[in-house]
């Protein structure tokens, strides 16, 4: 199976600007493949092309493993960006390091959403498994949400998500004094 990364409509300039997010996205797929004992045949963490990164892996033995591998970027990228934002917001000054942390967090959060290819893979696994595993029924709405996020990427949904995550962290740390 090939796991593709979302390619933003602006192409390679955005890919270069947000390359850490693409790398973490693909690493998340590979990490969950390794945890699920699914063989990984090839990994491309970043390239200038479409897709900007990918993981090619072997067959998956259960729906739960397939689900986790496909949504891995959402879990991993969101958690890593959240932690980076915690450090950036807590920084005592707005020096270059703080701005680099904001850029890193935003670039990682922007690539949190699984790609349409990931959604197609999940759909395929859910169709095969729903009779044996009722949990697979949850995969259908997740696929819809992933596809919706892909459509909304035309209006920079990944960036909006990253900013919302940053604002959430700032609000959690600073409360009502945020604005």
C-alpha cells in the first residue's frame, strides 16, 4: 500500500517552507507500521514532487492496525506541534529561537491531516472489515472527514488548523489574557 502525503495547492514552494511537517507526516506512518509489525518497503520522507513524501508498506493484518497507520499523522503531527507550541508560547522573549519554534510548530501542524490516498486506503480496509469488526464502521465517517479536509486545503485548511492549535495552546497557558 502506498501512503501519500497531502500536496498543498501551492506546490513545491509550500512544500519547501513546511518540509518538517512532511517529514514528520511520513515518519508517523512509518512509525505506526513498525509498531504494528507491518513491513515497510520504501520510505520517502521528502521530495520535490507529488506526493511530497510517501511510505510503501506491506499488507496489514487487521483493521485496527490499518486505521492507526492511516491516521498516524494526525496523532503524531498534532502532538508534536502542540509540544513545540507549549515551548514557544512559554518562551520568555520573542527571539529568533521562539520564531523558529513557531515556524516548526506551524509547519508540522499544517501536515497533520492524512491525505486522500490515506482516506482511500482506510475506506478499502473498512469495506473489507465492517462485517467482522463493527469498529470498522467508525472508519467511514473518518474517511469523510479526511476527504473534507483535503477539499478544504484549497482554502489553506492545514494552516488554519495550525493557527487554531497554536491559539489553543496559548489560551490554555495564558487564559483570558490571550487577547
